[in-house]
């Protein structure tokens, strides 16, 4: 079976590196993107099984990434990440069509479980 492709979008290099390593170890094909604009150019040219995006980034934020990914590829799953655990970000993410959300700092086991369940 072909490996599932995941795009990780975050303006924090440490988050990108950590998720990249974690998810490659799980057997996924990973691409990383340092921001929303770069992510959208990648999504326009390629189909991913999952896009994981930070919510709060300069320029194009995670909500816009979510909406544009869903416009281009309805079947692509999207998980939004936020360090802000207020209900505003989380409920907005789900209302706008996110398939799930992850809060920072990460519980690594929960991240892996969430992604594996979403892509099963």
C-alpha cells in the first residue's frame, strides 16, 4: 500500500522538525512548509491525504489554509494546531471544516493516535 502524504505547515522550525521526525517514524511521507502562502502553492500542485496547519501564522493563517485546501481537495483531511486553547480557535476550526485539532504543547502519543485514526 502506498504511503500517505502529509503536509505540515508551521512558522516554528522546531515544530516542523519534531512533527516531521515523529510522522516519518510512523511511516508517512512528509513535506513541510514554513507558512500559509508556501503551503497553498504546494497544495495547488499536489494532492495530500492530510494537511496539519498551525492556526496563528503571519500572512495566511491556518483558517485560510483550511478553507483553501477544502476548496481545492474536498477529501483532504485537515488538522489545525493551536497553542491557544481557548474555545474560540477550537470551535472555529471545527465549524470551518477542520477534521480535528491538536493543542500545543503536544502530547506525542495523542498526536500519533489522532493522525492514525484520521487516515485509517
